[in-house]
């Protein structure tokens, strides 16, 4: 069951000693035989392997004390959240703040065929990789993700929340939480398919960041190289 109304955090504000975990889950592999950079496009669903990844990660998360479940509105994120929602008997709150990053190359195959970027029409999009100039600024991604994370923390105060999102938003949120610069080499991202990045709060302070790959054994079977 999904709920696309705005988030309604609990009125129980976290005390200075309240421990709350927010798990940022990346979706599983997407069926994308043409290797399109699909971004926010509709119609991109989990592959069979991606559904297996979602199931394995849901099994890993289900024993935890998760009381609040959020998903990006995109199909692949909702499909990743579905088995966990079923196991926990929780509604899925759709939050547009955790959607994929905006990208001007959406719909193209520049990820698998970077030579396309040699076309002069693309050059203005490449002038500032630190912002980046080809899409949504890292700072904007961090700010929207962090407000969603704080709402999830408050809604699950004293317990745990799970937020199903996408690689770049999750990685940006992690770097923001760790106080690191937001621009980075995309090849350095520690955020594999169906992975879990956990932010620990004590009260309203971040007291730890952890990372796990529950579906790691399935990664060698994936052909996904673009998208997020």
C-alpha cells in the first residue's frame, strides 16, 4: 500500500539521548537493455535480478525496528520498497524529495557511449563538473535529501526508518552527513545496487554513518552500468 500525501512526522520530538536510524536504500537493478540514462523517466522497472536484489535486501532489513517507510515516486524505487513494506506491514510514503537527480542527458546513452559528449551541442553542459553544469546542483540534492531524512528521523523517533532512493541522491546525502565536499568522481561512489547507507542520530545530532551490501552476492550478475 502506498501513501502519496506529504510526510507527517510524529509529534514526539527526539530527546538528546534518543537513538534513531535512517536507512537509505538504493533500488535494485533496472531492466535497461538499451543502456539509456533514464533519470526521472517513467517506465523503467526492476529487472528480474533487480527484484531478487530487492527481496534479499528486504530480508536483511525486515528484522530491524523499522516503523516508517519512504520511497521515491519512481517505479524502480517503489518496486524495491514493496517487499519490505509487505514484510513489515507498513504503508509506503511517496516523497518527491528523494527522487533521482535531474540530468540534462536524460534519455540519451552517454553513459555507455561517452563519445557522444564530443558533439559541440553538449559542450556547454560540461563546463563546470563541480556544480555540476549538466544537471541538478549537488547542493540542491543534499538539501532536499536531508530535509526528507530529518522528517523520516522524526517520524521514527527512537526506532528506525527506511528511505528507498537512488545512487546519486544517497551518495550526496552521505557526503553531506559526513561533512565532506559534495563534488566527487562518480567512479568513487560506495553505493551499489540495493545497498543500505545508514545514518545514526542521537537526538538531532548525526553520530555515525554505516554502509552495507545485503545483495552483494548478486552484483556480479548485473549488467547495469548507467542510470541510478
